């Protein structure tokens, strides 16, 4: 860990001993990054993640009799003790034994079958394809509503505490009851929300949380899932405490030091004013106290007060893409000599500057944005992505050389932002709905308050391709949203992802700080000439449509080619947009649509049997498509000479094969069965190509920098599939009932060569403290279930997700397929 060269404790810390600071350090070290609030041995605050032990049952969107009689009586559920109380699912002792046992995160839509429409108009796109042909919506009332129940016991010692449930995200239209009392209704499927249930809590006994979730209405034009797909937290605090997201940390770097501004809110849920002291201690990445501030505050009864403080750090370690250094703020509230709260905030110290002529600077260093847009689903689990899988996806993007992530088109899960903070990935944080009504502004406020301490977040986005982006009303809406963001944060600029109307007389472009462009890679040139003082970023671009492992367009099977040759009419291929952006110094960079394939929006076919997109640089499992390596060549300095396609073409002997090479070296020589086919110089931001008559054997690329051979890559002709290979991304998992391994299943021939056309059905079994939670293969037309133990390989590959469950031990994973040699790997848990 990097630590400052010397410890700097403010003079105001006099009276707090190093022993006390060390105690704080010990407590804070047990806190996972990005989790706030936290528990403390010296504080009444307790936080527990309520992921395990839920019960689930489908309801019905139109038939009360199949929806536990919800709505049969207009007063049903409105009053505790009404609506046939002992038999109501909101009752604490309701018998839910016949409900399904589920753990969170949970997406019930991923478990539903794909449904082929009875009629398809051959001349029109099918709107139902946008959500991936899952039976959700008004057409499917019997699968669009779900009920959840969870019970827990509160000990007698919780008397006098404030008790709340924090929901990170439920899709969507969620009604929450606790112990039969209806407490809230939250419409958004993406905005977090909180429920205080202190008044209805059964302290010393059993408590029941019941949710009715209605996914009949969507919010986007892509697969959005259904259910409690993010974490739920049980939070217990003293009446005098820091409220949710109640701290705000800003830093200013001045040479070799940093000034840190702290704002702390304190809530008082008692009937008398409270005097308290706010003690703020900063810890470096190694866990050492390096700064402190303390101040007095009087909080009115049933009110909230805030305190501004200042601290300074000598020789701070700056957060950057390459060195994502994280600090920690420990906030202690002390009243009448007793600690009433202890709250943890993770933050980073860094500077972000946009320049209209030169783009973005992080800590004064120029950074070209090499970003991807992404939706939030993954093969095998839908939108219910475990935390480790969130981090794995960011790791994969960084392996490609990407340095930025756009949360398209909604606020992301906190675990995703934890990974971006920890791994070094800039984030364009985006709200779901552009509006100035109370609900839209509340969602925007939640996003900004939740995420404003994160060093990864470098820009706020208030909308995407909005119809009102060029209207006077749209401009006024943007102004209202911008005022709110600036009041809550003020340290970051604001953009909107626009697809037309840049620089118009009215609308959003006159309001935002950074002009966002979706597609039209040459439009920024004209805009910059006319508006030279406004920074520019390509908020969405690219959109080559490719299918992993397919090298000839096949409309009959709805497969596109893996070559970078096809994009929708409104989009561009990689080589059409990136060279233009790369050559424009005033462009901050851009975000490719998309990093991963996602469910729904199956462009370019828009019809059954396609159920997923083709835009990804990786497929829905995270397997790299060939275009991944185009970007890696120009976004990463490591020498590369990636060859495509594979070299197994039975029946094509003597016929020419287009061989491409994505390389970032000086020149590449291609060989066929050891014979040189010539050397070509590498052209920046392009690719190399040869037309090679097919002969079984091997093609090989040799890449040179100067006169030195620095990289070689080989493709060999494979024989018939003979065996399975299993490789896990990691072999040691934490025994936390949450950690996860991504297991790659590859079909090989007898000599260990990849079989590029293999489609064998592979069965995975696990033995030990782990479970298989989903499988996938990256086929955008596959209708196989995700929650299964058997999946066909697609173009030689499939994937399984294995999660640690049940404590320490060893997980034995076995893969079997008819006619193939089996494979086994062992993971250690603990």
C-alpha cells in the first residue's frame, strides 16, 4: 500500500490520543471499500446485508384472486389487521412454506421462458424484441408481478434505536410493508430508496418485510429484469446519527498538499435539541490516521443540521486510472460523553479538468477517454449481478485498455462503482429520466448524493437522446436539473448524451457544461469551430454489430460477421469513428456502444429468434470478440498482433480467406505453414489484411518493433472435438456466501486446439461449499435457460458462474459432455 511520507495530524486533534486513533484504524480496517454506513464496536450503528433467506411467489397483474387478493377490496393492505389478516402475505406469521426460497440479488425475469409472438409482421421491427422476448408487460399479467417476504428477529436491545431498510434497487413499482403496515411505494427500478420502520418494529420478536413488485411497465428499451436485483440492508442507529449519504468530501490539490473540505449532516430523531461533537478522522490507504477535524453542532429536535470542516493532507497519494488510491473518512458523533454514531466514507483525492481544446486532464495529466457504454445484465444471472461479477466485468474492460464506463442509461449498482473506485475506471454517471418533476428530481438527487464522494465519477449525465433536447422546455428542464446537481455537488461538470441539435438556438446544448455527442463522429468538428469554448465528449459511438466466432453474415440464422464491417445506418464501425476521435485533440474521447452484449434490442434483426444485442466488444458472457482486440491494439501499449479468423475451414480448401490482424507494433509478417506471405507496415488506428487461400495447418503472425520480434500469434486447424477444458478466473474464493468464480468452458480437439465450431451440450456439477448460479454461451439467438446445469457451447465456448456457499472448504467442479473427455477443477474457499 502507498502511504504518505509523513503523518499529518491537525492541531485541532489535540486531546484525541494516538491510542484512540489506532482504535479507529482497527475498526475501519474491517470495513469493505465503498460500504457506508458501517458497524462499529463503539457505536450503536449496526448494518446487516439482508441477502439470504427470502421467499418469492409470482402474483398477477390483473386477477386479484391470483394476486393474494391484492386489490379485491380497495382498502386491502391499507390497514394493519384488515384483509383477512392471518392469511395475508403482509402478516408476520403468514405461512409462506410453498413460496420459493431465493437469495438476493434476484431477477425473476431471467428464470422465465422466452416467448415467441403468435404473429410477426415481416415488414416491421418487433417491439417485443427490445426486452428480449421475456414475458413481462401488460400482455403477460401472470408473470409480471412478484411477491417477496423476509423475516428476522430484532433483539430487545434495539429498543430506542432508529430502524430502517435500505433498498439499492428493485425493478420496479415496489410496495413495501413491514409487520403488515404499508410504509412506502417506489416507482423507479433504478433509484435506491429507504424505509424507516421504527414505529412498527416488533423489538424483541419476529418482523416480516413484504414486497409487491410490479414489472408490467418498463423504463427503457432494453432488457431490465424484474425483482429485488440489488442488495437490501438493515440499518440500526441511535436517534442522533449521520443520515444516509450524509457526508460529502471535496479535495483541492495544492502542490504537494491537499486541502480536504468535509460536510457532515447529523439527524436528530428525538424530541429535544441535541448538542454534539463531530470528530472527522482521515485514514490513508494503509489505514494510518493522517488528518483530523472536530467541531460542535446543535441539532434541532426532529431535524437535521450540517457542519463544515477543513483538514489538510501532506504529500497525498492521488487517485488515478493507473493508481486508484483510496482514503477513508471516519465520522464520529459524540453527545454527552457517549458515541452515538460512527460512519465510514471512502473517497479519493484527484483533480479533473476539461479543456475545450485538449480534452480531459486527471491530476494535470492528459487522458483520452477510451470508454464503453454498458447495460447492467450478464449471461446466467440477468440484472441480478453478484458483486464479484461486477468487478470481473470492470477487470475485463481494463484488460482491453478501456479507462471509462458510461452507466447506460441509469444509476448503477453501488458494487459496480466500488469496483471502478478500486480498480481505476472513470465513470460517466447517468440518471434514468430527464425531467424536472418531483419524482425525476428525487431520483437525480439520490444518485448525486449517493455517488458524489466517489473518485471514479468524473462527469454527470442528465439524459440520453431526449426528444426535448432541442426545445425551450428541454432547456428549462436541463437548467433545473443542473441547479440541483450544482447545489448537491458542484465539483463535477454536467453533460447530456445528444443525438441531434448541437448548438441549436434553444434546448439542452446551451445549458450543459460538456457537449455530448451520440454518433456522427464528424459533427464535433463543426461544433468546435462554432463553439470553441465548450468541451466535447462522444457520449455514445461506434456500434459495429458482430457475432463472436462467425465470419460470414448469415441472415437465415441471424448472425452477423465478426469482422468490423457492419453498423446500423445511424452508427459507425470502429475504424470509422476511433481514428477521427483519436486525431481530434479537442475531443475528450468517447464511449463505444457497447462493452458487453446485453439482452434485448437485437440490432440489426429486431425479430425472433434474436433475443440479445450484437453491439458488444465482448459477448454476454464476457468472451472477447475479435473487435475487442482492435480497441486493445490502440488503447493499450502492450504489443499485440491478433489474428482473425480461426483456421479450421473444412470444404474451403483452395478458396481465399480474408485474414485480418489487429496490431499495434511497427510491422507484421504473416506465415502460412511456415511460408511467409509478406510483411506489412502497421497503420495507426487501422488493421492489416491478407487474402489467403485456405490450406489446413497454421497461420502465424510475427510482430516487430524496430528489428525486434515482440509478439507472435498462431491459429491452427483443429480436428474433431475431443475434450473439455475448464478454467476459472480465480481458484481461491472468500467464504462469505457471495464470492464467485467465472468458469470458462472450452471444447478442444485431442491435441488441445480450440474447436471453433463445437456446439456440444456441457453439464456442470459442483461438489462442496459452492453452487452453480447460472450458465451462458454468448449466442444472441439461444433460447436455452440461464438457470441450468447444462448449456450448449457456442462456437466452442460456454460459461458457468460458481458461487461460494456454505463456509470454507473445496469446490470440485466437473464438466461432462457426450462423446468428450470430461474435465475437473478445484476451487478453495476460505
